[in-house]
């Protein structure tokens, strides 16, 4: 399985894409999508929440399981992907977007959230594309 080389990866199958400055876009990998099956709901912690690398920032539900989504980097959650139906924890809103974007285009329009990183250099602690591909093969 080939993964985009322009981002960083976690062992828990999240990706982090630098957008410029300290802004980092976060999503789940194609491998995670395939393991989950049909995704039915995605919820993240509220905008403005401070998160630490490795701690849960949300949950993703599917017809097979409910799994946590982990922060690949420390910082503040500044955006969620409303177009893909991502909702804020504690909100009355039910995902109004096209949740299938997460499965159909996990590296593009199916991103989950954006984090304003405390220190973008933290990305160097994550896996590069080739390292992540090796992990998938092991």
C-alpha cells in the first residue's frame, strides 16, 4: 500500500500534514479506513482544546468498532472538517456533512481536524512515509 510522502504518520494510523506556519492537518490512514469498515460517526474534542501528542482527540465509529483518534502533535484544535461530518464532542449537532469522504478520500477531502502546533518540530518524532509502509508490512 502506497501512502503520500508529504506527511508524517503514527503507529496508531493517523497522519499529519504541515499546512504552513504551525498549522497541521490531521486524518486517518487508508489502512485505518480499511480496518474500520463503514464509518458512521466522527467526533473530536471542542475547538480550542489543548491536546498533547499521543492523547485522544476524538472517536470514530463504524459498523465494526469504535476507535480513538490520537493527536500526532501537541497544540490546540483549531478546526474540524464539517464537510466530512466531523462533529464536536458535547455538541447537539449530528454530522451533517458527507462522512463517506473519510473512507473515499482519507488523504484529501476526508481529513478530520487541524491543530495549531506548539512546536512543529515534534513532527520529526513521527514516522516518514517509507517507515509507515514498513510498519504496515510487518
